[in-house]
C-alpha cells in the first residue's frame, strides 16, 4: 500500500505522518507538494496537521485552493481513503469533503497535550482495529479544534454512526470537563457519508511509536491495511 502525505506551506505534521506510515507500519510513503497535480498512484492520502498558509485567513481556507486538492477531492470521490488530521481536518471541511467547521477553542487558548478519546465507530476502514468504546490516549495540538455544524448535520452524523471519536475521561465517560475544545457533543473525529474520509483533531501519527509515550494511534494506520479501495 502506498501513502501520500500532502505538504502545504506551514504543514508541521507531514514528517510525523510519513514516519507513522513508512516506519511504524512499513508501507511505501511519499510526500506530495501542494502545487503538484499528481497523487503518484497513492492508495491513501493524508492531509497533515500544521498551520497551512499560517492560518492567515482561517484554518484551511487557503490550502483548500492548492492545486493538489483537486486531485485529493477526485481521489475521495472514487471512494479511496483520505485521512485528514488536525489542520487537515480543517482543510477537508473547507474543501467540502466533510461537513461542518472547526472553530476557535472554547477556552480561546491553544491546547497541546495528550487527551483521551473514545472510539464510537469501530467498523470503518480507519477504525476496524479498535473496538467500540475503547479509550485511546492521543495528543492534540490546536487552537481551532471546536467542531461545529448545524443541528441537522449533527443529527445525521450521530444517527448514521459517522462520529468516529469523542473526547472522554480516562474511564470513558463523557462530560464537558473532558471536552478539550468545546466541540459539539464532544466530537473529536467524523466520517463522510461514504466512510472513506476521516477527519480528526487528535494526532494518531504522534501516537505511533513507544518513544512518544503512546502507540494508540497505530490502530488508524493498521486499520487501513485491512482493505482499501484504490
């Protein structure tokens, strides 16, 4: 399987994503520059974390117009997987690959620490290596991670099982105290309606090596190895 990691000006999670795919799970991986028009026959596309274009307009709004995004959108529409992490989640929402938006954290502060989140959907191509209700320890690093959408979209996401992850306590309970950014319903990650695009604010690629203190993010990458529509 071949992973393609997009690099925008300001990306800072691209090297971590490359390491997770190439070293932690041993798959072929390449970088894709934002001005490219070729996905280089990659099976999985990763939109990484960071601050594309410095978030000068709003997170993801400028990166959405990078030439490579035309190819990423076409890739997703073919049913092939796109993993959108942190700033990548913001880009995916701006590009219409996922519904809703990521707003400023409720605290109005940048948060960078390991949080716990609960697996809500364990049957997607990104989560099949987990079990429903499993609690994961994954780092976050964002100032604009508060997921929001209108009530109809939220109802669909919840009703169709498209909430992939939810912030929780270490024991797995859901409360406002454990909602790190004030996201609606504590949502930490969502799937598109076809199930082949995952957007998540926590960083699984930064939880993919024992030296990082947690390997709970590896399940996302191992899940993708279970079957991909190329």
